[in-house]
């Protein structure tokens, strides 16, 4: 009877596999992104003291996922109002492509164990944007145009590096 739990655990572990994951990483904000993605919210306050930060999340942008998409996390300590005007992508071998967002976003969620409120904005989806032509680029420049509290439009650019690494894929 004592072997039964061990048998179940071994059966579960044997059904897992190691897979290659393609990711687009913005090195300066990657640890913040990973902390949010893996629900380690308390780490965010240890990684940055910024009152406001935009964090690209293009982990699901690649062919590693059945429905590729690109996201942006907006984190703010002051609960400001944000407006996302547009986003764009470009690379060394591809011309810039822009997508109009025109969306006022509310930071409705609280990052547990931090002072930050945040939201997640979908910026590229495979059903509305031809991601396949982009997800083999070694470097993608992602640009977002936004405003805070109705102020001037700001432009922030992120250099996203294509990386491939191993992850354990759990059975679903």
C-alpha cells in the first residue's frame, strides 16, 4: 500500500516530456515578466523600483503555441489611466508593420504582495495578424505608443531576442 503513491507519482512523471520552447525575450524586463507569468508577484518589487513599467510578453508569440499571440503587461503604483494607441513590429529583414489598438485600459488587477496594479493587453493575435511570417526572426523590435492620464503620446521600443530553451510539458 505504501508503494501506491510512489507508483502514481512515477506514472505522472513518466508521462511528462521535455519540449523546445521558442520565446522572444526582452532582457531588461524578462525577470519581471517571468515573475508575473509564474505567479511569483512578490519578486516584482525586488526587481524594480519603477512606479510605472511596460513589460512585453511574447512568450506565446512563437510556433511553440497552438494559438500564437503577443501581450503587454502594464504595471503602475499610482493607478493611472492608460491609453494604448498602437503597436508595431520590425526586424532587420522585414519592414515595420503597425496595428492600431485605440484602447483605454484599466489596471483592474492587483499584483499580490506588491504596490502595483496591472493589466494585460493583447497586442498581436494569430487570428488577426500573420504571426507566422514573424516568428522566425532572430530579433524583433516591438514598439508601443501610449499615453498616461490623457497626456502626450509616449513611444517605447523593446528589442526582443529569439531564444529556444527546454521546458517540461505536463500531460493535459
